[in-house]
C-alpha cells in the first residue's frame, strides 16, 4: 500500500485548500477511504470517510459543512476540499485505508495563520 498526500501549505483564516492523495498497491475502487489529521499534541482525528462508489461521505462535526471528500477511481486519487479554514484546522493531514489511520501516508501539513 502506498499513499502520497499533497496540497498542504500555509493559508489565512477563511481560506481554502485542496488536498490530494495518490493511492497504489491495493484495490482503490473497492475500498473505503479516510482522511485523518493530527493536531499538535493530540491524537489522530477521523475527519472524513468516503465509500468506494464515492457517492456517500461522512464527516466529523468539526469539519462538517466546510470540508468535502471526493475520489476519482479512474486515477486512484482521493481529494479533500477544505473551505473556511480556521486556526483549529492547523494539523498534519493524512489519507488512510482504515478509520483509525493505522495505514496512512506520510501526510501533508496544513497551517492556518494570519
């Protein structure tokens, strides 16, 4: 399994970012996929889940209404569109193949600061 996240960076409060995760080494189109994040001093938080067909998603209350997960199974890529980012969203973001993030990529850092 290989998961490679990209798209993080520094953004001002209220800004947007789109994260990508390139997946390989497993049957992406048949797998639930997840986004998790780790904030400084905290454990991993599950923030989004997406079914294999991509038509059903679930979100943590902390990001609901601001983040949107999507997937392109023709390209084996997972996305996370993040809007109205706030300082509390500062974290390392990972895509994962399990909801607790045991198997995840190396992560991409998102920093929300003015």
